[in-house]
């Protein structure tokens, strides 16, 4: 109640089991009301130019038809997921942030890291000096979950390794890995050193929503190709990723 579209009849797209949305970005529509469909399970977001998105979909259809059996083509296993990306990765960097603290998801992070390690994956944690609400906040939380201290790397020690990683898993971080800090003059984060998450080929971001971080600066990573957005409670997102890995 209250927003401009309240009471307006709408198409019942949300009643379909699976939805593919080709939109330029994740911003609300003309009425300025956020769309909960964007974060619903079974929704595939194709961001960017609509022509390119449709061309990519048709290309995916041809690839599936040419290489898969009929049963496999019908299977959702043919779709790349956050879990399948991590399952195949050999080098993963985990970036914790204040959202991990709010969700108290450090134990699920450790469980996922253990699962990756058991799969032969090299797992490390990138700690930004101002992540959280006090110095050392992330270190304390990860220590609570018995994450080995030697796996925690300060920004300067790991920043050059993001480009060499197969995947990055972000848990409730935004400003500390927002590449806009490099060129968005006039914003609160301009000039702030950030983690080079955008240099990784594939990124999984577990954030509560798509809103900008504490500094109020939109993060271009959210609409970049190769980025998987897992919206909602971080614990639930991590549980879903582990399920996908199996």
C-alpha cells in the first residue's frame, strides 16, 4: 500500500514456475517500486541490451540441442548455477562483509569452505580493513567458526590474486568491493582502496538485496556478466549453494 502501482492489475508472471527476464538493469521500473520477482527462485535475470540477451538465449538453446541428450536437455542440471561454478573451481576466494555479521552466517561459510576443500579446492579469505563495523570484525567472526587464521589474508596480500582465482564468493559485502570506488568521482567511496573482486571471471554474491551499500553508491558488479546474485538471508543462500553443489 502507498506506492503508485498499488491496486493496479498486473500480469501474473509470478505464477509461472520459471521466468526469464531480459532487462537492461536491476533498477525499479517507472513507478520506482522494487520488484520481488528479481530475487525469486526460478527466475533467470539476463541483464544488458535486450538484443544481446535474446541472441545469447538462442545460442544457449542451440548448444543444448546439439550437445545434450533429450533427457539432459530437459534437465536443470544443464544450467550453470552458483553451486556448479564453485564445484568446478580450483581456486576460490571468500569475501566476508557486514551482511555476514548481521545474518550470523559465519558457520555456514565455514561449512561451505570445508566442502570446497574436501573437493580439492584451494580456499582463502580476503579481509578488507574496514569490512564490518570495527577493525578486526571479520577476523573475530571467522575465528568463532574455527576458520584457520592462516587462511585469512589482508587486502594488500591477496588483491593481485583475484584475477587468478576461478571464482569469488561474497558474503554480505558491498562498498569494500565496489569497483565504482576507482572512477565515481564525488561519491563517498571515490579513491577508497577496494578488493579486486571484479577481476575474477565468476563471482557469487550473497547479499540481502540489491540496494547500494552503506555509502549509497550503486555497484556495477551486480549487472556484470559472470556474476550470480543470491538474494535474501545469507544462511539460506549458502545452504542453497551447498545443495546445488551436490
